[in-house]
């Protein structure tokens, strides 16, 4: 095995040197990043995002109304390939161009454009037998002693930023915001994305839903365009979609016959957005916003 690894690195270094001579620095840098990513994977280090990558990703929103913009960070490549240790990273939010002289970027509802975060790894006990034992509260020792499976879980960390106008005479219509994430421990990796935001036709006094699909989860985004806070109820078919949230995340909630949450009641601020992650029970089906009903209510 050691000989195979030595041959791999020798061949890879020779490849980089050859490409550097033929194609120049740019392509060689691409190959170098590929090699580093291979090294990180060999160490079980997985740091990804649906909005950022090692090469800057363009995220375009032509219907932006000044609401919070969401992005995520995750510790897994898929449901099976997961980092089993904590990852520490910093986020830097930068506004590009002339708009930077009239606006500020605030991360995660704080008056700062930078923040350090720890993406904490965690494991749970899974009962893949047919003995009917509830192992949800088992620690690793009890789990393995009972010959159950101690399984690492994928983690998705949600973040958001707001573009805040600091110059009352400045009219903000278009803005490009760069988000750069740099892991600081235990290994270094840089992810970057540009969010190109254009204010489209202004919606007045409305509450809207958007539903985005990703590889292994979906996201529902609720936006309140009213100038006041609103108490709303969202319902869906829990035989199709499972929400990734806890009951105490809402003012109130309802469940189906199997105790799966199928409606939530919560307060949403004026000119603000809230998002929730959903997992389809059947990943072969692509769901959309028509699966949800929203209405104003009381009880928040």
C-alpha cells in the first residue's frame, strides 16, 4: 500500500510539472487544487456548500427585494461520506464595486461582516435489527455493546447575510456580494461564491414561498414583504416531506397520525425571510412550492 501511495504522488507531481510547462500557471493551479482536494478526502475532510466552491460560484437573483440571502456549509459529500470530527471556519462577507462605499454586509443578523464558526460533528445510534428496541438515547458504549450501529450524521449549517444601506441618499438596485469561507482547523480549504443581486419588481404587502431542490435535501423559503410582522401557518403532506426542525422552533405546530410534523405556526418579521430544510421521503420525486399552503393566522 505504501508503495502505491508513493507511486501516486510521484506520478501526480510529474503531471503537474508537465502541465505547468505546457499550459502555464493557471491550469497547473487547477491541478494543484485537485491534488489538495484529494489529500483532504484521504484525511476524511469534507467541507462543501451548495452556493460556494473552490472556484468562485455565481449565484444570481434577479428578483431580490432586499431580504436576507441564505447560504450553507456542510461536512459531507453525500449521506455516506461524512467528516467525523469538528471543522472550524471563518466567514468573510465583502460587497464589491461602488456599492461598498454606501452599504455594509452583516452576517447572521450581527453588525459584522466576519464570523468564526465550528461545524460540530455528531453521531447517533441506529437500530438496523428487527428487535424493536428504541436506541435513540444510547451513547456509543451502550450502542456498540448492544451490537447496534453508531453512525456519523451529515451536518448542514445555515448562514445568511444582509446588505444594509448606510447612505440615505444612495439608491441600491444592483449589488454583488462575495462570501468567502476559509477553514482554519484541522485543515485549510477555501470556498467562495458571488451573489449577484438585482432588485426586480417590488412586491407590496405579500407573503411568498420559494422551494429549492438540492442533492440530498430541499429548502422552503418564506418571505414577508409586509412592513409589519406577520403570524403565518404553513402546511404540507408529511407522507411526502419531512421537516428538519424541532417543535420548539415554532410558536405552534401540528402532527399527523404518525407524529410527523405537518403544519407549523411562526412569526416572521417585516421585510424578512425564513427558511426551513425538508427531506423528501422519495428522492426520485422532485417536489415544488405547490406542495405547501400558507395563510395568515393567530397564535404566535
